[in-house]
C-alpha cells in the first residue's frame, strides 16, 4: 500500500473510531495519525487471532483499521486523562 492509501485509510478509520469512542473528532491531523496507528494495531490484533491484517484499500482493511483505532483512542483517553467515555 502506498503512503496516500495509508493516509486515506487512516483518515477514514480515525474519523469513524473517534466517533465511536467519544462522539467528537480529535482534529483532522490527530484523526489521521490515530487512524494509521490504529491500522497497524488492528493488523497486529487480527494477526494474533489468525486473521489477516490490513490487505489494501478495501472494506476489510477499513474494519481492521477501525477496530485498531478504537483500541488506540481508548488507550489515548486513558493515558491523557480525558475521561469522556
């Protein structure tokens, strides 16, 4: 996957993940960063359970990235002190 694909996937996953976790976005740049990190974390989580991780710019990869983004956002809120869950 190219860098543009990672940015697009990260932006979408970060936006969806932030809406699931705290109902408001973290900002465009932070959503993209957390979404990309979430895609990596989601890939690791899915790989640990025997499934494939991010495979490209498709719906399955978006689901993996959103799951990872939710985990990353939850951890971010736990460690940053903002308890809006």
